[in-house]
C-alpha cells in the first residue's frame, strides 16, 4: 500500500507541515497465540479536532495490513484508541506491513481545524467517506518461525492398539500421553489417518482425549507435574502467552483449552469435509 503524499486536502502526518502542535502515532505489540498472529495497536493522537470527529463517529482509527508474499489484505477500524486484530498464521509469510490511519467514516462537510497551518487555516474542507485524515509511519513486521514448535503436541502423544479394549482410553502414567484404541478402531485410524481427512481423524481421536487430560489435571495436578508431557503442555501455553494455571483454575474451560492446543481443529475438519463433498458434487 502506497499513500499519496500530494492529497488535495490537509493530512496529519510526519511527512508534511499541514498541522501544527499535533501528532499521530501508534504503538504496536505482536504475539503468536495458538496459530494466530495477534496485533494489538494503541493509537496516539494529539489533535482535539480530529478526536472530536472520532468521538462523533464521523472518523475512525484504521489499521491496513497486508502480506506482500501471500497478497493477503485486511482493513480494520475502531472508534477507540485500542484495536486488536487476530490473523491466521497460515495465510501469512515472511513479513507483513501495517499502515496506521485515521479516515473519514462519513462525509464531513465544511470542516476546519484550529491546528491547520496558515495555508489551510482560512479554508473549509469537505472530506468524502474514506478520505485519509491522518497517517503514521508504516510498520514492517518480520515473521520468524518459532523454534519452540519442535516441542509440540505430537512429540508427547502416542496412539496404541489394544486388542481386548472396548473403548478408547488415556494413560497418563508415562512420559508421553498414551491414547489406547480398540483394535478395529485403531485399524481404521491407521487407514484414514494419512488421507485427505487427516485433520478430521486426528480431531476424532485426540480432541476428546485432551479434554479428558485437562479434566484430570484440574482434579490432581501435583501427581503429573514431573512428567515430560505435562512440561510440554505447560510450555505450549506459555509460548502462546497464556498461563497454564488458567486451565487448572478453570478460568479457561477444558473444552476451550483442548481446542486451543489443537489450533481450533473443528474448523480444519469441516474444511476437509466441505472440500471432499464439493468435489463429489462436481462429479
């Protein structure tokens, strides 16, 4: 995104002198949380006239975000000085560009601002909806791969076949989480687990077991704290900026916790099913 530096109306920006005693900037914090890039923006505006427009809903803060490598683009607006955006990491690569703006949310007629410079001070300006009122420096965010992903859920889960077992069960008394499947179910898991329904099969098997794991931990944490699988689960939450104690203390439900660890597996599963059914309909 490239902004026009020669717009025919005043814009609050570091790149020009259209305003006096006024500033517009933004503080951005970025973190990865369970497969999402979370962008927290704190807009810093010093201009009472533009602040009034935002308070009246005539203007708004905006973040324009784009990823050059994947062509992903999104525009989000806010009428407060705080804005949080969650983006699926899978649609981003290498870097993203963040452009902070203030834009007209409606047509603003015969507007004047007491902090315009002398050239504009005697004028009445009409801004059309979408016109830029203020812009701050673009922010380039480099997306690094997280080395801690080498210690993830698959590294602490083993799925076994038990011939005489009737129902799926979980064993937490070892360094890994052991998921035990009846022989027939295990054979089906092995057959379909590496097909186009891979995410769906994993969700059917691992999601209910993780829910059971978190239920057990809520009742008795101390018995499992020294196990490798417990340490990795705790690390997964900490690496994603969420305290593991919130699960133990029931601030986060076991259902939500399990889905977070698996990065919202229901969405991935239904995408697989939708794609398969769409292809069947086309035949």
